[in-house]
C-alpha cells in the first residue's frame, strides 16, 4: 500500500506571518472541487533559503509566496518568468520535476479585476504607493496600454519607481491638480483591523470614474465606501486575489480554476469574520 505522502500532492504558501492567509482555504477548495488528491498547507518561513530547498526535498508541487519574501525568493529559483523579472517580484513557484520556476500572477489578477469595470487602454490612473504591490500594478497598467501616475508619501520612492518603469509621478501635496480616470490604492491603509484608515483624505473622489483598492479584508474599505458615495464605480481587492489564485492553480495543475467556488469560500470566510 502506498504511503499518504506519495498518493497526495502538496502545495503551500510561504510567508511570515501566514496565519491570516486565505490562500489555503481558497486553493484547497479548488483542489477538492476538481478532484485533485492534494493538500495545500501554510508555512511560516523563518529561513527562506532552506524553505526553498525544502520544495525539492519534500516534492512540493507549487508554492504561493507572500510577504515579505516576494523579492528575496528570486535569487533561490532556477528560472524566472519575464514578467516576474520585470516586476521584480515572484508570488508563484512551480516545481517542474525539480526545477523551480518563478512567476508573478498578481498583475494578471489585477488586470482581470479592473477590466471588468473599465477600459484600461488610453486611460490615466493615479496609483497610491510605491512598494512591491505597486510594481505589479504599474506593470499591468503599462502592459494594457494605461498610463500610471505614481503618488507616495515618500516622494523619492514614487520618483524612483516611475523612472524605472518610464511613467509619471506626482507629489502628494499637488495631487489635486492631477487629472486621471481612476484611482488605485496599493498601500495597506484601511486593511483590517485598522479599517478607519484611508490613503485618500480629500473630498474630491468624485473626479475619478473608478476607484480600486487591492485590499480585500474588509471587502469594502473606507476608501471604497467613500468612493461609492461619491458616485464612482468601485473595485474590491477580492477579485484580484481570486484571479491571481486562479492563475496559480492553472500553472500548477494545467486545469481551469473553479473561480466561482474559490470566490464563494473566501467571501463566506470574510462574512463570518465581519463584526458588523
């Protein structure tokens, strides 16, 4: 009789902290629904090099990479997809018979989510933040023919990222003078439990046709509530999260992801955690 380890494929998420991640819930539902004999487990990583070596040693089939390892993990992989290399971050590892390949599906998830609500080509988008998340957003916007305008509280970071990607930046004090079709928050401001925080203190959200927040917990951040009240179309980070996961699932298994199932289990969990 075969051992459990050889009968079942293993998938994982690497992060620190990782207990809050909804990836195990989402991916396990997808694996179960498609009849895969597989487990998806969270690992709180304290030694990244050793953890990556463990992918081969334990024959882990695929890994989601979350904070704070998306950039640092790149040096330990055998091959990195062109998009991930340009973004400078990997959120997905595929173990192809011992060869570890890195991808970035965050930008795919972002583009899919935003295009459900607005055309990107030829439109200008103010992007709040200049960290790792902003890099994937800017890459996705440019790839789809959009024009990002970077804004960050530390203006030098926005300027440096804008120079790297060949796009515009604006200083925060003069942001009210910038004309744009949309606003995208890539900062953690407004994330649970600090749900009263917002990256946009002005009362002029009405000038944007669409406002997106990549945060998905809570489903509607203060920024999105105020944008909806101002008459904007709003886009939650939930769709980006679901579709980056769907792209991961397809890379690992070769199967189309059961997106509706993945969305439902995440929404059920978020609704159960909502104190309101």
